[in-house]
C-alpha cells in the first residue's frame, strides 16, 4: 500500500445536536428525525439506513414534534408555528402560526384528514389538511393547564391529551372533554411537584397508555375512565412512548437512557382474548442520556435522545439471527462530509451550522444554517450554501489569510437548495447541485456560468453517498449507500470496463456489511490507478491494476501481507487495501505532497460535552 | 378593644352591620358596646379612599408619561450626537426586562428608534456591534412569542435538569465507566477544566510576558 505521513487532526470540535423528535413513515420506509438545532434529517431505512436528506436548522427555530401525513412532513415547535417541509428542495415550504403559544406536539389522525396540535395555552387545535396547505378548523374545549402530549384514537372520534397531573379525553366531534383521568404524583420529594404526562397513546380497544415524569407507565380504560395497571419503570421520567402498528407491542423511553418494552400477552395457557394484558418484557440500554424520541417499526426499535446518536435495534424475533439485518446500528455522525481540504495548499475547512472555520471566517447570513461547503484544491476559493443562498469567497494566503467576497452573477445568486458543492481538480470550475438533479457549472475566472445536464440518478438505485471525477481519466466514481461502487466514463458515456468487471464479480461480503457510508472519494496524484475512499471506521485504497478479491479471499489482508515474503505478497495482493487505524473519521484526504490528513472526532470528546445525564448510584462508586 | 372600634369605623355602610354582628358573635362576653359610626362618616371614608386610588393611578400614569418623554428626548439627543452611550443601552435593557407594564408601547418606541438608527447607519440585519462587547437588537425579536417560548423552554429545563432531577456530569459518567471497565483508567478529565479560571488566565499572561522578555532582553 505504501507509506504515508499522516496529519492526525482532532481539533475539529464538531458537536452533533440532540435528537428531539422522530416519526417513521412505514409506507415509504423513511424516518424523519428532528434535532435540537432545528435541523430535520430523513433516513432511508430501505437503503441501508442512509441519511438521505438534511434540512438545515435555523436560529430560534427548535422543533418539538414531527408528523407525516402521507408523503408530507409537518413539524411544530415552541415558537408557536407549524411548518410543512418541501422535501424536494429541502427547505420549509410554509409556516403557519397556531396562535396558541408554544406548541408541544402535533399528530395526524389515521384518516389523514386532520392535524391536531396541543398548545401551551391549554387548547388542542384542529387543522384541516388541504392539498397545498392546512387550515385552522376549531379548538377543542380549552383547559386550565398546558397540554404536553396527545394521541388520536384510530377511529378519529376521540383524542387523549396528556397534561399536568391528569389526562383528558376529548370527543373530536363536539370538542367536549368527556373524561378526566387523574395521574398520581411521585413519592417523597416529587409529591410537591406536578406530574407531567410526557407521552400518551390511544389504542383501538380504547386502552390509553401514558408515560409520566414520575417514571410510571400506566394503562387506562378509556371507556370507563379508570386506571387498569401501573408499571413503575424508572426513578426518573418516562419521556417517550411508541406503539407498534399491530398494537401488540409498545416501548417506553426513559431519562436513564433505557427503553422498556411491553407486549400484549395472555397470562393463561389457553390464550383467550380476555386474559390478555400488557406485560413488561425486555429492557434495552441503548443510550447514556435521556431518550426523547422513539419509533417502533415492524422489525426494530428506533430511539434517539440527548446523546445525539440514532440507534436502530432490531427485534430478534422479527429478523433472521446472525445476519446483517440483526445487527444493532448506531448512527453517530452525519453521512456527508463536513470537512473540506485544499490539497495543494494544505488548508482545512470545517463546517459548523453557523460558521466555517478556515481561520475562523464567514459568519452565515441571517440565521440560516449552512448546508454544505467546499474549498478549492488550490486553496483560492471558498464556497458555502444555506437554504436561501450560495456565497463565494476568494482567499489570498501569503502569510495571513485574507478573504474577499465575490459578487457572483445573477444566475448563481438564484441558485437555491444547493446541497452538494465540489470544485474540479484544477480549481477552474465549481459544480453545484441544483433541483431536479441538474448540476450548475461555474467557471471561476470570468464568473460566467453555463448549465450542464448530468446523468439523472436512476430511481430504484441506491442513493450515492460520495462522488468524484478522476482528474486525468475524467471518469466519474460514485459510491452508494448500499456500498456499491461504479465508474462511469464521461467521454464514452458508459460504465468502464473495470466497473463492469466489479459488478460481475460482485463486491466482497465484508465490504457490503459495513454499516457506515463512504463519505468521500479522492485520488492519488502520483498514481492514477488509485481510488481513495473512507467511511467512519476505515479508509481504503482501491488499486485498479490489481485483481479484485473473490468472496473467499480475506478482505482485510494488509497486516498479513506485510509479514509475507515479496513473491508471495504479490500473489496474494488484491485491489482493496483497507486500513483501520483511525476511528470516528470525519474526513480523510490525500495532499499533493502525499501526506494524509485524517480528521477524527473521538466519540469520547463528544460525550464529554453532552448535557448532564441522570445520576445512578452504583455499588462501590 | 381598639381593634374592634377600628373595624367598625372602616366598614362601609353595607358591611357595617355585618361587621358589628361578627364582633358580637366573636366576643359575646365583652361589656363594651361597639361604637356607632354614622353613615356620613363611613361614606366620607369610602369616597376618600376612592379618590386616593384614582389619584395614585393618575400619578403613576403621569410618571410613566414623564419617563417616556424623557427617554424620547434622550434618544433625540443621541441621534444628534450619532453616538449610543452605555446608559441608554442599560435603559433599553431594563425596559426589556420590565415587560409587564406596557410591552407593546415600549416595543413600539424601541422599534421606532431602532428603525431610525438603521436608516441612518444603513446597516443591515437586526443587530449592530458597538465599541466593546455591546450589541443592539431590535425589539422585533423580543415580542411576546419570544417570552412565551422562553418560559416554555425554562419549564422543560427545570423539569428535566432543575432541582430534584438527580443529575450528574458527563465527565462523572465516563469516569465511572473507566473505573469499572476491564482496563481501569483514570477519570476522563482529571482536573476540572473550569476550576480556577482567573488564576489560569493570570498564569497565561505571566507566561507570555516572560517569553517576550526572554526574546527581547533589552526591554
């Protein structure tokens, strides 16, 4: 593989944002996740859990709850607004004020006709869902205290609302509150504080399940308005609940970071219906901090919270054991690169939501967060985009760095929703992705711009996670979420011989089993047959001149190769040279002087800066 | 005794009888008969109190008007001087804190003022940087929605991280993991980084000065 001088960079103190809410769309297999900084991410569960889309946040806009209505995504927050997102252009489509004060949660009925939001002022507001917008219909009976959570009955005729010290059941037709269920406060010191019903679920057999701040999961009879059973699952708060689609299993997330599962089982041998009750079955300790959002898909428990990691834990009774599917996945870092590297100049660009660090310059305009950024290889140009604009800067670095903002042409200013930016190898062109899969090419000397139509990404294929153009052969290398690699010749407009050979042979099993996507593709200036890829836990140099590994050969063979004599080594070498020395790699690039820059973000550093977790007294500590 | 008399006097004509009865019910064994208060007296008393209340209200309104006028004058003055002194900033800060009375009026005033300043200086965005570390923001951001949002955030914060929430630090959590792990190691942040900040800053300054001296022995 050769030896490289490595610059190991650990001072990129990127802090991921806590997960506040999530919503799973079972029809499209997409999970929408809302973060504390207002960003909304969409993960494609059928494409190797790839983080397909990221809608950046905005200062002052925090999302409390998310909800899908068919293919449409809505969110609500403490600023009292309901937002519908444009998932094609990755920005908010419109925002409407609910005029009820801060909104705590939003939920859609099964029929997809109405949205209900619960507000700080004690009202539940119903909005009619129309084709291009939503329209306020009416309020349900106003209550005296804030309404924190709500759940529609599957029929749409009733809504259960979790408040302070109680649960209210409303009739949606009349708007009247029909039942009041009193929730018991905690014991000891907590008795003086009101108990908050953080989450609630209304099942079709009229059972209501509630999770509260006293650590209880309670089962209620919604018809009679009585308490059926109480389960004390934690000393701290139960912050989230999720119910499976068939209503046979439910999960509760706690401030401890545990997830407790309940299943609707029969206690007797005969398994008669009336003997079924909710029984506590498993406990998962997937997080170190509070679990704030949960989703229960057909096959897995999905959770997220203050420790910022998204965890997908497959339920072993629903998937085949010992397969790729059965492995737990922890998604800790974004699936796109936040680091740009000027290979010739040796500069690094770190992307934060509200600023770029090159040498600390470029505050973003207004309060829009930065979507993506790039640095030209010569180090002379810097570009970044937000939801509303694209900014280009010319850098001059003699001894210090000076930055001059470049005023681009009209057409470039009009570029909206640019989510990929990349410079050509000779720094003469800038490629910016635009809507409808087209790419705008900007020549950087005269600042003219001409449109170039690229390949439309074929629907049905896995989403590309990293793309690059070879500087000499002009071949386009793309790596996808399902770990497939393609090489396309831009001149001949067809896949290359090598690419077809790779497809025919198929990629090695262990390569396909990797659970983090490749976030960048690079090349070796001294050797045109090398392709350099990296994901979070490894980097790999693919040598196109060597034979491809077969499924029976050992993939990670670099260590063994080193100990072999020379002739044996050449016989056993294959194209994929993988190095796992670096962990939690955010970015990797090869500089022109053949030194390697590896930007690592040790998870420990992230964890050390998280907000306080609960204190558990353990023996001998 | 005196207490009873006072009660009798202060009661209005309607309540007078009731008060008297109450007194008699409470202390039936008392020999002294309650003093009779004439209707005239109690009416005068009631009217006096009413007038007093109206007077205080009027006075407060005047005071507020006066304050607003003074502030407006101050702003006019400053506009002429083209400078924004710190006291005015403090006043504006205190006015944002004193939101209860008339938040809208104050918001209007400040917003107007800000708008004029903006036009004058032709600077964009909602905030301006001044000398030092002061920033001025328009009241547009500080509407009642903002305060409600803040209150809701504080509610969340106090419930999850406030008193009685039984929390520790991430450092402690990780250090315990280190202690109980298979490869036992030291605490994650052996020295608390936020300890003795001032002393550390002073030491840093001294170090810089020493290095500078070493480099330029002539000074």
